[in-house]
């Protein structure tokens, strides 16, 4: 799949972003969360993950 010439589908792109968020240290995730929400608030899976992270902090 890494050598596939097709552009990433929206679903694949969202999954990659969620994996990146999962791998971030908590402090970095907290610092990035505001920007990340603004950038991804229309993509369901990413938004759900970010909402869960925000909810866990509140």
C-alpha cells in the first residue's frame, strides 16, 4: 500500500491521523488539540478521537 500511486482516501488519511494522535505524548496532544480540532472538525473518526481526548481532560 505504501507504494500505491493512488492518493490516500479520506478514510485512510483519517486513520493515519488517529494513529499519530495515539502515539503523541499527553503533553504534546494537549498542546496540539485546539489546532487539531479546528483542522479536523468535519472528519468523523478524527473528531471522535479528539472529542474523547478533550472529554478525558475535562
